C-alpha cells in the first residue's frame, strides 16, 4: 500500500462513469470571457456565468457546477500563436479563450482528502464514510503546476449535506501502520505502542484487529489528529466501536488519503430544472 504517495491535494480527476461506464475522455468546450480576472486550475469546478465559464468553489454550493476544468487554449495576444495551457492565467486579453470541461454529471472523480478546511495537509477518509456525503474546500491552485488544490474535507462528514457522495476508498494509496494494544476498548480512547515518533495520525484513520494475518475492522476510526510523541504509549481518541479491540492481537491503523466520489443529484447544473 501507499504507492504512489499522496503528498498534497490535486483537484478532481475524472476516472470513469457510474454504472461501470468507461470515461473516454469526452469533454465539452466553453468560452472564457476576454480578460477574465481569476485563475482557473486543472481540476477546479466551474460554472457558467452569462454564457461564459467562471471558477466555482470546490464546495460547489448552489447547484451551479457544469463540470471540472481540464485546461484551456487561446491565441497568445503577444505572439499571435495558439497556446495550450494547464490552467487559465487571469487577465488574458484574448477573444478566443476556450475552456476544456468534463461536464458529464455521471462522472466519477478521484480526489484527495484534506485534513482541514484550509491548508494542503492530507487527511483520511474512514470506511464509516462510505455511502455518505462530504463537502469540498475552496483552496486556490498552484501556479507552479497549474493544478487545482481542490479536495474533500474529511473532518466534516455528514449523511445528507455535502455535494460529494463517497463511492469507494482508493486502496492503492492507503497507508498502514502496525501497533500493539496497550489499553482501552475502542469506545473512547485507545492506547497503543510501537508507533513511530513524529508520525501523524489524521482524523478518519481506521483501526483494525490483525487476526491470523487478516484485517478485522473494529468499527472505530480516530476522531482527533495526533502526532505520535511516544513509541511505548500513545493515546488515540476514537469513535464508538462495534467490535472490541482485541487485547491478544496486533492492531493496524489504515489511513485512506484518496476516494472516488460522484456529485450528488441536484448539485450539477444539468440535474437542476
């Protein structure tokens, strides 16, 4: 697990469509207005304003999203040559700026989970969030890479609010740490040993019993982030557990930094009358 490492959010990347349909790279082209004054990064959500593409915060509140921005092209006003760009740099004085947008409302996106509403620290999505909704952040993208820093906020799960339905945890980039039970039942506080000093354990890290080499989910995940200060006795705040932590076996902590999501019904402009 944990390959490749997810070091920072990267926006929303289309991977396929619901129902097992393949995402064939189909996009739609929309105009961006002359001298539009805001950067739009690869992986950002966009909306239509007076017939032109404009950036939309990644929480996509207001059911205005028409899709995800996947680059643009325009005639360079200085060289008069066609220029293709990973992101739209604000204030381009061209009359033919064209955004490339993934606008299918049935698209499934791969996205990172952020540890907080601000910043780029990576968090974790617990197994307990499957089938539930999360909101997105409003982070500004990178001028260096041209990519969005859009992510889900793993610290604010909800069952009915939030514009992104969690469909699947991404196993390829999960990070697993082994530990040894010290005390606690998994209902409020669990104390473990054998963790690496300085290791960050984010909210939403799942806790498993390791029995005969197999993982048994305890029903618990961490409810507060912690940086490991002791290799012999580290306390974790956890959710109520449906399976008691086993005192006779090792414990595995599994962080899930990426998930697959779909925009909830009514959050996409095509699904609003």
